[in-house]
C-alpha cells in the first residue's frame, strides 16, 4: 500500500508543478518490497534494517537525509539486483496499480449523484455508508474541560526530555522544570518510554495527508 501512496504523491506533485508528462514513472519498482522479498523477510524492511541485513557499513547519524538515503538505497539495490527476479516486481503502468481489489460489486449501490457533486475530475469513487465522523480536537477539548473542573492541572508547551522511574516518577521537561509524581500515565501515540520492553521496535512508520481546499460554492456533498 505504501508504494501506491508514494506514486499518488508523485503524481500530485507533478500536477501541482504543471508537469503533465508522467511517462517517466512507468516501469516503476518498489525497491522496499523487492528487497524485503529477495532477502526473505515477511515484514517490510526499513532502509536501516536492509543495510544491516546486507552488512553495509553506514553512519546512522547520516540516515533520514534525502540525499544520503537515496545513496544508501542504491547500495542496497546494487547488492540484491537480479535481472531475472526483478521482472516480477516491475510495474509497467502505474495507473493500473491495484489500490483496492474489489472481487464483486454485488450489493454495492453506486450513487452517481454524489459522485458528480465532487468538484474534481473523478473517474470513479467508492463510498462506505454509515461511517462515523470523529473530531479529535473537540473530544480532547471536552476532556480537558471536564478534568479542569475536577481540579486537574494541565500544562502545555512542556515537552519531556527524560523520565526517571524509582520510588516516584521524575519527569524532566525541556524548559528545565521537573514534575514529580507517584503514578504516571503515558497516553502518547507512540511509546516514547517503555522501560526495556522495546515496544518501539514493533512499530511501523506511517503517514497521512491533509488536503485543504477553497471551494467555489462553499459547500460539498456529505
């Protein structure tokens, strides 16, 4: 799925900069998928782990830099290149990449009226009915208000640098202050501190995109 997201982002950027000739994207290869399969791993390999598996020397401080990552990726690809095997992974037409496989349209109602109201040139659309719209900002604001009424103190702009867990927890903040508490609840999306359980090693990187647009008629179909 990540390859599809990457290709979609490349196409969006090309359209944004009025670069209409996208023929150069054809014969696309997802190197991450290719390397993962060739090396026999089930879970997608990160660049760092691919370098480690191939015993390629690397300065880890130089990773996560666009140019350096491109160079390291080229080294990885060079080490696992196989002219025969690679043919199975090359996609000749990126516009035919299967973003979603639908085996049957039976029982699926197509609402062309709503599709036609979308202010974009749409070739096709799939709608899932009875979905929940959740506003996390309003939810968190309501929780904060309830907790404040219960006497809970809320501190903003206090990023944490370190945590010491002994008889009590000592939370060291970036601004130089420390917070001492008997019980500590970490409710972050990622387990930035997990003792020695290494939960972070089981996480996968992901990303999402937010599109903001100004509509001519100021309304859009629900």
